[in-house]
């Protein structure tokens, strides 16, 4: 009889664990539906030299379904100014990459952080929604006293849809302006 009671307690405990895990899994998958699942990075040679070069965006779809990225709106932190919309209109394969060339758009406007950093002699290298790791970018830093990375943050709203869906989704995300100096 003692072993029956102990077995019942174990089964009850396992049931609670399974219920908690299924709730956590459900909440995790529900949360993923509210983000685009797209990692992106903007590049432009116009940031470092006086040129009329455009911009390039590299996209990565972290999901296992095709995603259509409509636009990314940079929601400038200064409430007095409207956001800056970047029209992308690009389909990205499941777990795949895509790139697109764009006309130059001034994404650096209306930000005290960006203005101070550029005036301080820093060079803008990338604008992305992920944190950079110098090792991943194949940077070899031999003298860490002479190399620094600095970042400014802004909010963006990403507009996207899943292939086959008529619903246009949007998600609020952050964007990082990555600066380097030597």
C-alpha cells in the first residue's frame, strides 16, 4: 500500500511537470508568432565616405516558413519627429538569406546618441537587430587599447506576413547602430 501511495505521488508530480512544460511550450510558440523571426542588417558605404551610394540590407529568416517582409519603420526616439519607413518588399525562404539594394535613406537623423557618436570620430559600420560579436565578424583585435565598439539603440516596427496568410503582422523590435573606432 505504501508503494501505491508513493507511485500516485510520483505520477501526480509528473503530471504537474508535464502540464507546466506544455504551458511553457505553448507560451513560447505563441510568443514567436508576435515577432518577425527575421534578423537584418543595413550597410552603406555612404556612411564612411562622401558618396551617393545606396544601401544594402541582408536578411535572415529564422523560421521554417517563408516570410514576406514589407517594411521596417525606424521609430525615432524623439517624439517630435515621424518615423522613417524603409520599404523592403522581399520574400525570404525558410531558414534562408536574402539581400536587396535600396536607395540611400537617412536613418541617422533625429538621434542625439548617433550625432554625438559621429561627431566624436566614430565610424558607423552596421545597423542591425542583433548584437555583433567581433569574433563572428572575423575581426582580429591585437591591441584592445586602440579598438572600441559603441552602440546606439532605437525602436523599429517590422511589417511582415507568412506565406499563404492574408494577415499582415507587425512587431516592435529594437535596432542597434554599431560604431567602431581605431
